[in-house]
C-alpha cells in the first residue's frame, strides 16, 4: 500500500524550495533522520534544477512522492525536450567545472536513481530512498 | 529563506563576507554578481563565513568554483569558514573539499 503526494510546480526557480520543503516534511513523517532529510532536500532540488535549467519544459512540471512502508519513491516529471543521455559525462572531480554536478550529487544521496527520457516528450528522474 | 550577503571587513588584502540563508537556483546569481564585482575591481583574497548558510546546491557550488578559478589565476585565495555539516557533506561528495580551503 502506498500514499501518493503530487505537486504541480511552475518551471521557475523561485518554486524549487516548495519541492524541498515538501520532501522534508514527508521524510520527517516517515521518521527518517536529520541527515537523510538534508540529503533528500538536496536530491529533490537538484532534480528540479535540472528541469528548470535544461528541459526547455512547458510551464509546469510534476513532483510525485510515493510513500510506502519501507521506501520513499520520488519522480520528477517534465514535458520538455528530453535528456541527452549519450552526451552526458560524469564530472571530472579533479578539474571541476561550474556546472554538471547535479545528477552526480543526486546519485550519491539516494539509494537508487533512474532517468527515463524520450526526445521531445519529456524526462522522469526517479529517486528511491529506503527507510 | 532569503539570501543575505554582509561585508564584514575589507582592506587592500582581503574581503571578508558572511553569506546567510539559502544559496540555491533562485539566489546564486546574487552571490555570483557580488563576488565577481569585488574581484573584478581589485586583486584581493576572499573569505566567506558560512555559519548561517543553511543550504547550498550545485548552482551555488558552481559559483564558488568559478570564483575560486578566477582568484587562483591571480594567485589569490578563497577561504570558506564555519560551514555546517550538510554543506561540508556536499563538498566531500563532489571532492571539492580537496580543492577549497574549508576552515
């Protein structure tokens, strides 16, 4: 059995903190500890940043939280141009650039991350955090 | 939470500032513009007090990387002081703890 929370957010930077606050509340309700909650705030924000900076998305995107007994599943769905997986390079941490860190950070903060994308249809960043 | 930048001390060698609040996609440009203005005007070391910085994301980190590169080109330094655990964790994950001076 799972509970679903669905947020529809404008593709604007000033609303990313709404997603951040929601994941903090949900994770707190699930009795996750402070450090995990901080990690999830960053992971969700980075996925939202990705939509705003790179998706060339429509006016809105969705943040869907599925709460089960033992995990929190978070989908960030946009309806933009799709994610160019072929040209995605992991950041070179010895020679950091000022961009390209977001997905790498997410991967390190959640238990599972998956990107599902289709050209001109959109992208879902799926994140799973086990309780 | 809004972002607040306060100049704490400035002389011909160093500019010390505190950055309070959240440095994210909605506020990083404010920090970027302020720091770039200072280091474009004069060759100076920068010290940032993060004691009251509660949150940073990759856009904020990107600004710091850009500023560090500019300063290093002129043989100047960027020191980050009093960063909270959640912020240090991001520096550790990205390996940037080896590049930045965290005190």
